[in-house]
């Protein structure tokens, strides 16, 4: 007896593993196939495995299956679309095997796809242009800003390092760049007056050699570290004392290397009544006189001009102008007395010194050099007295010949003091010479006559009383 046992669908398909992992490079081309071990079903015929499917379905993979013979089935995952690790680093789905029974039975295994990274992404900066600001007095080592670049790749392909790109960089030596975190720090102090901005180029490079470049603009903020400067264009000294009000003594310009309020300058002249400051044009100022000058009162002015900026705290610079006042012959000599009286004894020796006149002149130099001279006596046609002379240099008065009190008792002359200015200025004074009498004459008997005639006699009456006039002796 031959008994044929007919199969019934009493077994489900079973995969060898509950979880299957594939590591697939993201550079794999669509159409690539990845074989896997199929499921086993103990049933036969139509009750054996009839189809494979993916759940949930996805756009990246499909399943292909077939049989080379009755005992050897093959199953392959087929890549339908290029992978992108940066979009999906991993994929997971179920692979389902279904038999042909009624009802059908199925078996499932989990497919885990790990997408291997390829260096297909260059670093990308968060900004095309980074702008940082830093005070010019910031100390060395201060952080100016930080550049950040990201790379979608993984592992060494996503490790980004930073360095300055020499192409188009300006003053990179003033900064240092941290190659790991992208911080830009000061390598040395900056100077706003030397450069207000610094333009740098930073390159970010990943481990695979791909790179990107960004621009960095560092703005240097001004600090009030420069005092104003005064530059003198012209200066007139000495200044004539007859210079009219409004005469320009000095022309100067002011400047400050700082900017903004730190470079805004105001000028002031210390308390001064004879001079003032007058704006000329742009940043030029004129130092001018405001009233008539008098050298005899003030011969030198020391003028202090202070320039101050508007910074906080304000910086100042003081320029000193020493203005000498030159003399003009505007003062005549002045005698120290309104008149002079001098005395000489009669019978004096010739060229005897009897006194001196003295005059001073408030001017200086030739304008103050005084010379003395005798003026003609009045009326003008009479010559000056020939018995008196005056030394032209020192004003000494001499009597040139002996005088006789019994002939002349007083002489008046006019003495002139003239300076050497142009034109000359002069002043006159009266000198009175008084002759002092000396006992140089004996009495002379006029009567009775003292000659060789006999002595005359006077007759007196016998009856003459006391008090009777006998005669006179002259």
C-alpha cells in the first residue's frame, strides 16, 4: 500500500535572523544590489514562500527575489534612489515573506540600513560676512568675534579647522585665529588712527580637504588717546606798538587724529584784554590784536592758547606765543626837573662844571638815546650865550670863562634834549645861572679927593653945637 501525505499550510516562513544590518556608502549608485539570506518554509508547493515585500514601502529600496532551483531561493535589496547620509543617516523597514497557503502565512525580519558617510559636503559658514567691533585700546588676547562653519558630513569628513586665507587678507598679523573653535583674538594692540577697519579672509577646511571662505570685517572703535595738535603757519614777533587793532599776530591750524566727538576741537585764549582768537576758515584760527598797544606799559605778552577735544575725559594741548612789542618813537625826552637853577661864584676858573641837566626817554634803542644842546636865545637873531656850554652826551653844564658879578648877575639859557628816533622828538628846559658875589672890590673914597693936592681943611664955627655937619666923606 502506498500512502501519499498531502501537505497543508501549517508552517510560516522563518528568516534566519530577526534583524539584518547593511552598511551602505552614500555614494552607491542606484541599481546596486545587496543580497540577503531568504526565509525558509517547511511547507512545499503552493504552500511555500511565494513573494517578498517591504513594509513600509520607501523610495530608496525595493526587493527582488527568485529561485535558481527548487532548493535555492535568492533575495536581494535593490537601491532605487541615491542615498544621502546628511538627509537620512539610517533607514529601517521590515522585509516580509508570504507563502501561498490559504489563508497565507508570513514571516518578518527587520532590515537596518546604516548609510556610510562620504565627504560630499564642504563646510558652510553661518554668515558670508562677519562684522566685529573692538576698542583700539583693547588688550592683547581680547576676543574680537567667532566664526562658525558647519559640515553635514560625519567623522573626520565633518571635522572643521580654521585658518586665515592670505588672499585678500589685510593685517592678519594683528590677529590670531583659533583653528578649533574659530575665535579671532588680538595679537597686538590696534590703532584707530593707523587703520579704522581690518578685512580678513578665513578658510574653513574639513578632514577631506573641502573648504569654504568667509570675509571678516573688524571695525576699530576710536578711543580718545590723541591730544589735539596746533600747527603754526605764521607768527609775527616782534609786533610794532603802533599796530592797529585787528592786526594778525599768528595763524595756526588745529587737528586731532581721533574721530567723532574725540576729534572735535575748541580753542580758547587765556584771559587777555589786548588779543583775541578769530576763526579763519575750516580749522584755522587767527590770533589778532583787539586794541592799541603800548610798549612802554607792556613790552612782552605771553599768550597761552589751549585746544581741547570733546572726548571724555577731554585731552588738551596748550601752545604758548611770546609776542615782543617793538618800540616806536612815540615818546619825547622828559627832563627830571621843570627848570634848573645853577650857581657859580664870580671870578670862576674857565670851563668850571656848575651842574647837569638830565632827561629820560621811555622808548628804547635809538629812540631813547638822548643828546643835549643849547638853543639860541630870544630873540632868535641873537646867538646862544657863548659863556655856557652843555655836554651833548651827559648834560653837564660848564661856564667857559670867568664871570663878574658886578657886570652880570644872572644868565638864562634854553637846553634841548632830543632823541635819535625818526622823526626826532625833543623837549626844552630853562637853565638859570646865578652869579654869586665875592669880596673882590675895596672901598673907594671919592670925596674928599685922594690925590696929590694938599689936604683940604674944614672950617667949623666956634659956636657950633653938637651935631653940626662938618663935611661928608663919600
